[in-house]
């Protein structure tokens, strides 16, 4: 009797443990689906009232008025009247999948030793079992760009869906670009004894720039060799920068640094440049536009950098760049769990930046997709693109309306359960009485 009791207890424990795990990834779409009756936010500025969207085998086949869209025989028709359909939100410049618990070193895998690491790939480090990922897609984050950190050249980022069994299954775009941290003209230091923060000229700045010049000169020469032997992994990783098949993402905030970094990259022969950070990008909008350099802005829910700046400047920054003709995306900058609130950054930009909600939506959908080179796959709800979309009760840019009810990634319907929802249900029973 004790033997069977022990077995039953073990099975019960395994079942309880299984219930606490992340839900299984969505199964591939097996039949056509038509969502009808919703307000469809296409992502390119167009809004379709009482619209419908059809998709099959993970690809959008029709988008339009409800009466003009009909699926083939056997299609599943879902009534979403009164709801809103949006393209999946795209979160750039994150450590999603590379970091789980900041204080537990074994769960942090976004940084390697050394200063020059272009060959380090976020691709193979991405953890699809992260409990953070389901909490993101519950707020509409369906695509994340996972980015290595640290050093002067951190490594190569890759772009992933918020659903998949492993990194091979989840990847949307491999090695989309290499990340470089431009040394700022000014450097700050905190004195623990006096609790003061001092800013002074960065004395090591030129030393780092000289290192960049040497590295890029060697990489450019190496890229022109047909069959190099021996193979240099660091320089091989940089070859796509000169071929125009990958971005060079430059972390820079000050106006002077932005200009200097872009000029350096162009002189080095880099084809595609993106600024990440851009706190003072509003001071160099003409330069950015003339050089066709997009900007991924740091989190805008913050105070301004200067004491004499407009307190609302961070909120207005995306709109300022957009109105100046600069392609802009917003991000939570190196965050992982907090990036689930990305939609609200775009909402704030709409409220303060003199842009419409549909323009602000593009900061986290269409523009983000174009920057990473995936605009032909995601970012808008158009025929021929992948069916990665959100069904919400209201506006996903407003925390009062962002109640995500259904999510489809590549046409597969995703289970929206996550650890936070389970904890809510658990403690609601205790404290909700």
C-alpha cells in the first residue's frame, strides 16, 4: 500500500509542477481563420471600422471591411465585434531571453568578457523557457530583439517571436546587427563617500575610438579576402556590415557623439547605421535625416537629461523626430521584464508628441520592423505578411484599454497563461474576500 501511495504522491507532485510551467507553444495553424467585426489598426496609419482579417497557414490573405472578407469553406470565423485588432508589438534593444533573474548570475547570459566581441551571438543564448516571455505577450509584445551587452563591441543581436520550443523555432531574423557603444564625450562617476555624482571629460574616449578605427579597418580589409585562412571569427562576424546585410547599432546619447559616431561608421564603410539611445537626437534631426539614420529611443518614461530642459521632452522626443522625417522606434532599452509596458511609451508619445495614435503605433510596429529589416514579414496587418496579431478590448497604447484577449503568432493561437496571472489567481483567493 505504501508503494502505491508513494507513486501517487510523485505523480501528483509532477502534475502540480507541470501546471506551474509555461504553456506549450501554439500549434501551427491547421485551417483558415477569419476575425470579423473588429476595429482593425493596420499599422500604416489606416484604421478599418467594422473590419475583418483572414489568414491561412500563418499568412494574412485578406484585410478589409467585414462584408468584403470571407474565408474559404471550412474556415473558422471568430466574432470579435467591439474589439480592436493590432499588429504584434515589436520590442527592440532588450535582454529578453538572455536574462531571467538579475540577482542570480546563472540566469544572466547577455555579456561576455573582453571589449571587442562582434562574434558573440545572442541567437544561441536565447532561452524560450523564460517565464518573462509569456508575461510580455500578454501585453501584446509578440517580437523581441535580444541584444548582448557590455564591452566596446558587444556582439550580434537576433530577433525572436514570443513563442517557440527553442531558439531555432522562435527566431524571426538571425544576426540582424552588431552593437557598438560609442564612448561619450562626458563621463560620470559616483562617489560613495560623499554621495555625489560628478561629470567630467572622458579621458579614455580617444583610446576607444582608436581601437574602433583599427578594428574596422582590419575587418574591412578582411571582408575583401575571398577565402581567408586562417579564419578570424571576430572579423568574419563584421563582414555583413560592409555588405549591407546587417545593421551597425551604435549606442550614443549626446548630440556630438551621435554625429561623430555616424561619420566614423560611414568612413569605415558600414552600409546601414542605427542610433540606439538618442537622448539628444532632437538637436541633430537634420543630420539624421540627411544621412537616413533611424533612431531607437531609450525609454521615454523618465526625467530629462538637463536641468534646464523641458520636463516633457522625453515624452515629446519620438514625435519631434517623426515630424522631422527621421524613422524612429521606442524601446525600454536593455530591459527584459519591464518591456511589457512598451505600448504605453507609444501612448505617451501620442499624448505629448503632437502625433496621432496611429502614428505612435508605428513606433512599436512598422518602424521597428523596418529598422531590423523584417518589414516584409511583420509590423503591419497587410496581405502577404505573417499573421502575428493582437485582439484587445480597447487601445493597446492605453493601460485602461490594453486588455489582450487573443494572440496569434504566425497564425497559431497562443495560450495567454503566465506566472503573473497564476499568482494573481492564487492570492485573490486569500486577499480578495
